[in-house]
């Protein structure tokens, strides 16, 4: 039996304080992952989501976008995403929802998508991530480990109890 393919895609600038949370999350995941999970795991990082990343969603069953967020409630939020062309479709960087819409427009099967938002508050150039943000990253990572081991994703945070899927950046960084 073929294992479902999951992609964990973290974004952020490692040189801008808490903006490093997405790449740090993926780095930690790559160090932990040993391949003995009920899912086939792929990882990706970049400074921002771009149109070209729609091609990275081909043959993916579940994608989890990871980013620092000034709007996220500690310790983290995990919410379903829906494809949506939002205001980012005409910029050099897309929201995850808009990236899904691009994939859909290309005729791809859009994977089940989730946004893992880790609270971040300081994004100064040259600053390290704040200790409280790293603590939130720890909690988010522990939660994702349990989801990977179980082979399923469930929402956590304000949208967990009947909330709608996120259709735009929704105040995310």
C-alpha cells in the first residue's frame, strides 16, 4: 500500500528574528524524520511562497504550510486552508491560499492544506528568534510529530471548533 505524501513547507527569513520560525521548524523536522511513519514526508523552505511553488504540490496528498504569524494565538494555530485568489495574486509573494488557487488553475489536484501559524512578534534584521517564540515552535513541533505518527491532521486553535477554512493570509505574517 502506498503511503500518503505529505509536504511540510516552511517560509521565512532566517536573518529576521521570529521570521526564522518556518525554516527552523523544517530544519528540526528534517533532523527528526527517520522515514518510519505512516506517511511519506517531503520538506521545503523558502523566504516566501511564490507562483512556482504550485508545482511543488503535484502528487502531494497533504500540505502543511508553516510560518511565523503576528496574529496567531500561543502556542500555535493549525487551521485548514481553502484555495482562494486573494490580494496577493498580483504580488511577488503569495499567501498559501492563493498558492493553492494557482495549483487549482493549473489543473492540479489540490492537496488537503493546512496553515501552521507560530506566534512571532519581532522581525528585525539580524535579530535572533525570541525565546518565547522558540517555545511556541517547540509546542508546534511536538504537535506535528504526533500528527505524523498518527498519519492524520486535526485543527488546533480558534478554527478547531467549527471554524471555516482560511481563505487568505488572514493577518498571517
